[in-house]
């Protein structure tokens, strides 16, 4: 009887508290839902890292290493999923949106690392149009891969659409109270997390979460922090902070080299600068022999090398240094000045030559939007930009305009220009990939133990080098018959993307160059030929290996000009340093200084160099009148 009475009393309690079981069930359901969202966050992060790293063991190591922020990343994904669930009013719908939005960029990152050695940066999405424009080239080189990608994208879109439709019809609806609870929990934490991600400021909380911005080495940055957090850390890169000590007084203290009284020039020589796409000396490759020499003219005239800050691509960054005399070393790693920073007039060789009464013209046989060149060249002070849109049709090599055709166009424009001129031309023929049948006949024989696919790539590339060399000879032969002094400068923007040719020959251990390493290794992987020649005085043979930022100094010295910045200040820096890279300085005596930007103090000349660059690109332009007077006069006149 006692047990029956007890049971009856228990039943009475349940009857009196009818909502107890329902609340208990809802709590359990909410917990299960949260755990499932957490599981989806873990799966998404694991998939992203596996795609980017292409290694199961490295992905697992990222998760089990307590010094790396894998679980911080998972927590961030979990919070985003909860917030999206609240927004759409359905459980787990956020996961269906977050997962593909994370996995697609991860796949793009992995492909970029294959071709350019760098991970995906936020600014890469600024030039998605360039990628689409080059898509026919990539499709031609790897057609079945392209077909697979297209089918995969279509299948993914259809699958996501079907899943979202299924989720809307079948996933449990969230009550108003549940949605508010998710927002109240997730949103403040996400805002707080975002506020600590600016790498320009130290954060004790970020440090405890094991998120360590390693901006000087982006490969390590992505390896340590994982793709998503490293990508997020790079988002503020467009916000360039002023270097410590930058102010008007600091600029005023930089000495200006006085110009000689009555400076004279040799009749204002014409200047043609050719930045040759992917031009490099393929005879540097070991274990292979190229017959005949594909670059006899350039080999005879070569006076040095350009140490490119890039490899296999990012032409615009090399061009930026060559035209402005500024350095990428002072800018956030992964940034592209042409895309991010050139919004206002910037001093350049074009503004200098225009100030001297020259016609200043940029020439490139591709579309003007590529690398934002139309806007950038205007900001640099060029009179005109002759691009594919406003030049006569050109003979092609594959799908690219030939160097020979571009050279003939340069000669035609020069012959119709009466005033002294400065032409800056960027070639296109040397652009990769180097498909087997680009040329009707390859005249360079490739000998050596190479896989057939690599032999075809190298043969195509070498034929392009031969035609670039022939085109330079054509231009020089024309210049030799001119009365006015004509200076011709040619340099390569970066090493070509020859992929497995490098590993097959043993030239590099990977298909892409290292970003940091010993001096000899870096020079082997980043040096391109440099020719500085005059039809009156011949070739300069004593230049050595220099950064592109010092090209303007070499060009003006060759032309007989003095300038407060380009020959004065840059000349002073050049007296001490030859190569200025993010990870390495090379002094005039050839000694290297590794990781110089991480030192407590940098040499005074480089400190001032950084001040001047920041001042003209991002600052108050205190230095305009003293260092860039022709630029100030040009743009104050509304040109």
C-alpha cells in the first residue's frame, strides 16, 4: 500500500507540473542541437585544413597541437553557425551555408599554392576578373581538369540548393526565444573576437587563444593559424599603419642632395624600358643543354640582374617598384599596391620625364583593366596608355601578342613622336603556361634527361626567350640608326612558372621558389637578366644584382639626369644596399642581413626610405616640394 500511495503521490506531482517533462525535453533537444552544430563546425574546419594542407597527418597535427588555434577556429565557426541559425529561424541551416563558403576558398587557396607558392589572401578577390580572363589559357593547358572543376561547381550549386530547400521544409523551427538566445550568446563573442584580430596591435586574449599573426612569413602564418584565421588576420592589410617616428619633422630632417648648378643633359635622350614577361635565363638549369643559346644578344649585353620580389606571377608588384622607386618590403605581405593603394597621384618615372618635357607613354598589348593598369598609369602621370583596346591588331604567339609585333609597334610610335619620349612597355608573349604547340617550330634543341612533358614545356619557353632576344636586337638595330641618343632597358619581371621542370632538373626542391633562405638560393630563384644599353655609349656592364626599386636610379644616371629622390636619395641608399627584400638585405659588399625588418632598429637610410614612401603613398605628403617637385607642379596644374 505504501508503494502504491507513493506512486500515486508521484503521479499527482507530475499532473500538477505538466510542463516539467516538456522543458526537460526541450533542454535535451537544445543541447543535442548545439552539439550537432559543434560537430559540423569541427568537420568543416577539418575539411578546410585537409584541402589546404593536402596532408592528413599535418591536418591532424594542427588539431592536436595545443599551441595552435584549431579549437579557436572551431569555436568561431560554431558561433557563426548559431548566429545564422537565428537569422534564418531553422536549426543547422547556418552549417549548410558556412561549409561551402569555407571550402570553396580553401580549394582556391590550394590551387594558388600549387602555381604561385603563396596562400590565398583577401586581396586576391580584387582581381577575380584577371583569373577569368586567363581561364582560356588554363583550360587549354589542362582541359580535363577544367571540365572536372566546372562539373564539380555545378554539382555543388545544385546540391546546396537542394539541401537548403530540404532544410527549410524539414529542419526544426526555432522559437522567438531560442533565436534571441542564440543571438545573445553568439553575436557579442563574434564582435569581441573580430576586434582582437587586427595584427597591428597586440592582444593578450588573442595570444591566449594561440592566434599568432606571423605577417613576415605568410607560409608559417597559414601553417600555424590555419587557413581561416590567417585569412582573417590578413583582412586589415589594406590599413597600412604609419611607421614609428613618421611626422613632418622626420621628413624635414632627411637631407636632400643639392643639384649641381646648371645641370646639363646629353640632348634629352629617348628612353625605352621593356619589362619582359617571365624573362629568365633557362641555361641556368642544370642537367640540360639548350642549343643554340636562346639569348645571345642579351648575354652579350647583360650588365646585371634584377632581384624580383615575386615568382611565377604578381607582375604588377615588380612594375610598381620599377616605376616608383618605392619598395614592396615596406608594405604588408600579400598586398598588391596596384589593386589596393594606388588611388591618388603617385610620383614615378613618368612624372619625372613629363616634368622634363618628355612624352610619357605606357604600352602593353593586353586589356587596360588588367592589374588595374588604366587607373594606375593615370595616377603615375603617364600622358597616355596604349593597350589592346587602342592599338592595332597584333600578331599572336598562341593567344598572346608576340614580342616581335610589340617591338614593331614601339618603333612605329617612336617614329611618329617628335618630342623626347619615355616609353614603358610590358611584353606578353612570355606568359605561361607553356603549351607544347604554341609555336609552329621550336628552333631550340633541348638535351638532357627530362620527362617528355617537361621537355616540351622547356622547349616552348626557350623558343619564347629566343624570340624576345630577337626582338631586342631588332629594337637595337633600329636605335643604332637614330641621331638622338636612345637608351633601352630590358629586364624580366620574375622567373617563369615552369612547374616540374625545376624539380626534374634539380634546380629547386619544389615547383615554386622559396620566399626566404640563404643568399645564393634566393638569388638563383629570384634573379632575372638586366640590360641597360645606349646607342651612343653601348651597354652598362657594372650594375650587379639590384632590386627593381633601384632601376629608376640606374635609368636616370644613364640618361644623365639628377633628381632629389631618384638619383639623390635612392643613390644614397644604393651606396649601401643593392637588394631590399622583406626577408633579406644584401649590402654593397655582398653581405646579407636576414630578417632585418624584425630588428629593433633598421639602418637610418632605410628608415628614411620608409618614411618617404609612406609619406607619398599614405601620409600627408610633406616631402613633395623637396623631393618630388616636378610631380607637385604636374598635378597642381591639373594634369
